[in-house]
């Protein structure tokens, strides 16, 4: 059983792209987020941890590390892991 888990994990990780692995490794990390409307910055802040995206949407949501409020954004955002 233990060997099957190890082989299954190796196959799963072998099939993942570097970006997929980086995304999994970033869970729980703080992120710096900057969102734009045209060339104007409309939000700049940091998440407390996880950033989630809406399925079938270009929307994102996270908890702001300063205000501790939920932030939801749609459109062009740059998200950098700290």
C-alpha cells in the first residue's frame, strides 16, 4: 500500500508543470497584489495567505493583510508571492 502511494505521488508530480508545483507550494504564503484599470493602479496590497479565483471567471478574492477585509477583484491583477 505504501509503495502504491509513493508511486502514485511520483506519477502525479512527474505530470505536473513547474507552474503547477509552484502554485501548490505557494498555498498559505503572503502575496503582493496590484490591480489595474487601464494604466491606473486601483488596488495595491497584500494578502493574509491564500488567493482564490472564481471558477468560470477572471475574478480573484483574498483577505487583505492590513484591513482583514475580503477583497474581490476582476480584471488585470499582478500577483507576486512574497
